């Protein structure tokens, strides 16, 4: 009551980030980008890859390579520098992620992980489900943990359609040697931070403006000059001379 201005809000919220893999691509780069994006920090990053949308021509080969790379990840006490993955943050996250793993077992094909151990910490094996439908819960809902959902598509246009069909729009990546498709993604992949031929995580605030579309945020970009406009009032002035 009594205020004469609207309160401004800058919000960075969730994501259901996807890596799109074209049929003309570097297979090794695709698999490595997916695994690193999905399981770094136990998948507890708003920018983490939780969906891999792969062209049918390279699907089986990449899925197998993702499986191999995921199973090779080391899990344990993160104080040990040789360990890649530690535990998830708390009991609530542990419970939620395990619930989604059980959902995944009914929606897709489990190819890695799927187990957990809460005896000495909240440890969850990096988990991968393949052959998911675009509107399955694992492809739509934010999990915020080490769970990856993989979907097969017939074309790059279908990959973009599936990539855009969640309520979020934070980060995304495209792995392709096709310049036309990379340019198409620039125009049509509706994410605030788009990465081409690299993983979808790793933006450094202060160097790369970061922020998402749709329910991922307020379209602001932390780390960019336009961010300052949200803290200022613009005045337009004209004078007849």
C-alpha cells in the first residue's frame, strides 16, 4: 500500500535443458558433451543436460557410447580429486531423484545406473534412460539430479520441435557439422543460452551473459550490460529547437 512503482524481479529459475544431436556430427564429441553436461556436479545445475535428443541415424551408436562413458564415471568422496561425482545435496533431493528413477523405469529403457546408497551420504549412480517419448515425465519435468533422458527423432526439425516442447528455455546445445542446421538452431531453438558443438554447461558470469526464457527466468542476462537496465529508469527526452 502506498507504493508508486512496480517492484522489479530478476529471477533465474529451472530448466529442462537438451542437447540436440544431428545425423551429421562428431560422434565422440556428442557423447562426451552429453555425459559431461548431464553429470557434472551430480546434475545439480540449472544448466545441466537432462535430455539428449538424437537423430535416428546415429542414435544407437551414440546411446552405446553414452552408456560406456557413464558407467566409467567415478563416484565417491568429492574431497578426493580423482572422483568425478559426489553425493546429491540432501535427503529431500535424494528422495525426489529416486522417485523419478522409478518413474523412468516405467517410461523408458534403463541403460546405466538406476541405483543409490544413502548409508554414508546421498549417493545416486549416474542414471540414463533411453527410448523415451517426448511428452514422458522424464522428458518434461525438472529433476535436478544425475538422471538423463534420451529420445530418438527422425530429423533435425523434429529435434528442434522436441527440444522446444517444455515450459523451460534455459540452456541448450547442438552437435552438428551441418552449418545450415546450426544457423537454423540460432533462430529456432528457444533457449537463453545456446551452445554449438560443445556441452551446454560452463557459462562464467562476467564473461558470458546468462539467463533463460519462458519458465526458466525473466529474460534477464546476468553478466551483460542490458542487465543494468533492470536496475535503472530510462527517460526519453525531446526538445523543440
